[in-house]
């Protein structure tokens, strides 16, 4: 009787029509291969998968959201293979995949999760929140206000449908639902230290003042948060043991989790995310925001650059420029553009929107 109930639930999943409203194409796409797609909550994994399924024949796929509390894993495992065979399912999607669910033999298997699993038979895709170019697809028109909207909304596409007065609480609720209590507390502290050097020990020292927590639990949760990519840790070049700089998966988390304002740090985080999403290898150095060894380039984040101060900044890092053969210095700003002469490198001053939409 219980097994029959699971088969009835599978039939419900099979017959339910999927709905995706006004889907805007992402840079990550799915074809007929089997995939595991990982990314933080609200990065768009479910929409990406559903949009692909809607291009297929309705009877050829089965979509299961594994977070459905009606699913009993053992009963599902006992019924799923026979159901797929009976209904000639070619494509099976296990959204919000749970490892307790067994794979079945279908032509195409797609799973989504926050954490990437080591599964050789599935091609891995990482879906980040929107980068700036993807964000512009949501804008009614591209003008000078677009970048300000990007600062306000960040890269979560769902924020376009949330009213301004509800956005902060909406994000807080999403994060509290998705993360453990300790992970959420760690993320709040990371928001406070965004774009700064931060060690797990420093987090432990801060967090133990307000809650009871073991060092092992803190270290494990911190690593788990990084693995799920709610935070990103940037290493110092050639100093693996040095404290890493911490960045948030999306700039919108800063205002949702912290009352402290620092536009320069927010701007740096935004630049880092563009580098991350373009798979650019980078590191930090003392006095240098980002060092890109493959292109012999350094990037300085100066939203409101002053040329006199910029010259002093360049003087302070000349030893690094000379030692590592830096041929290109990119200074990313809010809206200033130009070039300045330097005896060792070319120095380009580029507004963020032009830089982000470039090569």
C-alpha cells in the first residue's frame, strides 16, 4: 500500500506541467549530456533545468524536486527504475539532489545541488548568480542607471520580483532556511569582513563571544560554507599558509547581513566575482587587490580614483611590478576612464561596466 502511494506520487510528478516565466538565457546551458549542476540557493539551477525540459517532449522526462517532504527515499528507490522503464523516460531530473536517492538507468540524468559531488559519469557545471552581462538582460534599457541597479540588487535574478521593502528580509529568510545556524552566523561575520583577510581562527575568536561553539565545529562549518560557495577565499600569491581574503557569493548579502557600509570593499567584491565567473586565476598581494599571473597583470579597484593618489599607489608597489614583470595595470573605477604613463607598465583606467563587458 505504501509502495503504491509512492507510485501515485511519481505519477503526479510526471503529469505536472512545469512553468518558467520569462526565462532569460544564461551563459551556462544544457544540451543532451548528463550533468550535475551546483550553485548556491537562488542562483537559478531549477530555472535552468526546467527551461531545458520544456524544450523536450512532455512524456519523455520526469522532474523530481528532492526537497518534497512527501518523498521517502527507500520507497522512491524501490519504485523509480520501474516507473522510468514503464513510461519510457529518457531524461530524469533530480533537483535538489539527496545522495540517499539511487540513480537509475536513463539516457540523460541531471542533478542539481549546492555541493558538487564526485560523480564521474556526470559533467559538472557551476552556476553562479548573474554576472553583470547577464544582469543587463533583466534591465528594460541599458543606461547609466544599470550599474546602480546592479549594486542594489546583486546577481540573484529572483530579486527583480521582490519589492524593495522586502528584499533584505527575503534574503535573510532564504539564507536561514538553506544554511545551518552556525553557517548563517559565520556568513554574517564574513559579510562584516568582506574583501578583507580573514582566518577561521579569527572567526572562532569572534563567534565564541556570542555563542557556545567548538573550534572543530567552527572550522568544519567554515570549510563547508566555502565548499558550497557562499563565500570565496582568495589566497596570497606564493603564500599558501597566509590568511586568505574572504568574498561573498553576491554583493547583495553585504547589506542583508551587515549594517556596516564600505563602498570600496563592496566594489572590490564585485570585481572579484566577475573574475571568478570568467574562470580567471588570481591572487592578492600586499597593496594589490588582484594579481593575474597568466597575463602578467594586476588589478586595482578604485571606484573614485584620484590620479595623484594613484601615482603614490603605483610607487608603493613598484618593487612587485618590477620583480614579477607586470606588463599591464588595470585600474577599475565607477565611471572614470583614461590612461596614465608609467615606466614599467601600461596603466589603463577603466569604468567597471566597460571592463565587465569586455573580453
